[in-house]
C-alpha cells in the first residue's frame, strides 16, 4: 500500500484549515491520503488542472451533475444554457430585491445587538437570495438552510448513508418545485424557474433529472458558499477596525476588498477531478483513474504567486485570484455572488456605526468539507 502524506480530517486541519493547508503547500504540495485521493495545494498546479480538462476530467461520479460533473463536448451546451441565467442584465435587475432581503435581515440582527452572524444573517440571506433569484416562495428558504446544515453534518460524520439520503431529499425537494411549476403552466414565463422548465438543449427538452441536477448545483453553489463568504467578510471587518473604517468611508472599495478577503480565506474548500491518464505533477506520479482534489484555499494563498500572500492588498492582479475558479468550469454565478455580497456588506455597514467582537465569545471555525466559520458572534451597534 502506498504511504500516505496527510489526513484531510486530522487534528491540525480541524483546528485551523488555512494554517494546515499552508503547511502542506510548503511541505508536500501534491499529497496522497488514505482514501486513495490526491490533493493539490499549489496555485501553479491548480491552474494547470483547470486548463487541462482532457487529463483532469470532471466526471467524478456515476450520478449526473449538470454542469459541474461534465466534460466537453457534453458540458458546452449545458454551460451555454446556464450562462444565460446569469447575464449582467438579470443580475443587475436583482439588486433591489436582494437589497430588500439584506436590509430586513440586517435590521432584525441589529435590534438584537449581539448575534451569531451565521444563523442570524449569513445562512438565511444566502438561502432567501437563492429563492428570490429563482422565483421560489420565500418559505422554501428555511428548508434549504436546514438541508445545508444536515448535509454538512452527515459529511462531517463520514455517514455515507445519511449523505445519500439527504442528497435524495434535496433532489425530491427540487423536483417538487419543478412539478408545481409544470402544473401551473404560467405563460409567458414569470421567473427563471418558469423559464428553466421550458428549456431545450441540443434541440430537446431538458429532462427532470437534468433540471433537478442543475438546480441542485446552484443550491449547493449558492447557500453554503455565500453564507461562508458572509461570515468570513464579517469577521474581517470586525477584527480590523482600520479596514472597517476605510470601507465605511469608501464603499467603492468593497468589490475588490471582498474578493481579496475571500482570497485570504477561501469560502470554498475544494473541487474534484479524476485523471484520464497517468500524469506527473511536481515530483509525484499519479495513476490514471485517480481522484484529484483542487484545494482552492491553499492555492489562493500561495506565496509563489502572491507577494506577501497573507496580507490584504488591493493592488493585486485580479486574474491570479482563483476564488471563482478558471477555465471552462469557471463559476457562472460569480456576478450574482459578487452582487449579493456587496449589497449585504453595504447594508451591514449602513445599519451600524460599529461592528466588533464580543470578548468572551470566540469565533468557531467550520470543519472540512466546509470552510469559513460555524459561528460568528458579533456585537452590532445601531447607526
Ligand atoms: C462566493 C460564492 C461562490 C464561490 C466562491 C464559487 C466558486 C466556484 C468555483 C471555484 C467554481 C469552479 C468549480 C470547478 O472548477 O470544478 C464554481 C463553479 C460553479 N458555480 Fe460557483 N461559486 C459561488 C457562487 C455561486 C452561485 C451564487 C451560483 C449559482 C447560483 C454558483 C454556481 C456554480 C455552478 C453551476 C458551477 C459549475 C460550473 C461548470 O462546471 O461549468 N456559484 N463556483
């Protein structure tokens, strides 16, 4: 049996993922673990994988995953369809609704003064923004938050059966939404979900399995990652009063600042590939058919790519930041994610005159496969 290099769930990783991954990138940038998979920690290696989809396939599972689990030529038509749901015009039109959702959650949180930002703002915001963008009723947000929580708990416990059950539950949930829409047959389409049920790809209607998978991909992309991003940005502005002051007075710095804060602390841990042929990365030989995980958190903190990698700087080349990936699978929801995060932080700053930590209540970091924080207690002082 091949000796292993690390334990992706070891005590050092559970204590502080960023430090553990920084250490791995320096010590063993292409690492093999007991599950038989490889993890890549270096920016250069990750970029190579992202641009070589012939060697590093996205078809990592037997279950269909539209479009993330697809390779060319199948991926292209689905991806072009997905892109039409995130045009600049659609995203810009969502801003007033998004701002209203953010303002209501922030106002309620500010009334409480001391809150856990994850439960009071981040998770409900991510789920209700997802519902609103797709035209789903707002009461579907709470079940989505609950699903995200249980899915994470099952992954953490390594409980494959529970995980499979929870995945089926989300599929059934999404299939139920689609069924209701099909029964309503609203003409002309009122929202994006009405539009989706009429979509065709390669001249044929999308199947229920494809639609369900697509919406599942969006849900997983949106709820967990947006919520983690809100927590990470909230911690950064609460623990650096200089940065908080600067952002309060220079809101135009928010977009670049949010991208840079999320480079420093990635909200998404990894994505998987499988090798289609034997390959050498660094000095390691990887067999065909091996699972390879891209570690976004480590790649985006690589000192070989980023000068003073651990420092917050707004003068970096945005093209180096892998927050939203690169290549053919680059995040189609990036513009929407950026809008949601900017609007939420604008509302948070507008509703408060001070955001600070609470002395006896430390932050609790999330555990892999999640990133960011599990609990972010903050003191929000009304403006
Ligand atoms: C801060 C929030 C987000 C981050 C950091 C993020 C990051 C990423 C990254 C790194 C990838 C590339 C995955 C790979 O190479 O395998 C990706 C793909 C994807 N993201 Fe996002 N994402 C975010 C929000 C969203 C949102 C809001 C949506 C949709 C509502 C979304 C939908 C998707 C989809 C469908 C893909 C797969 C694209 C493909 O395979 O062609 N993401 N995302």
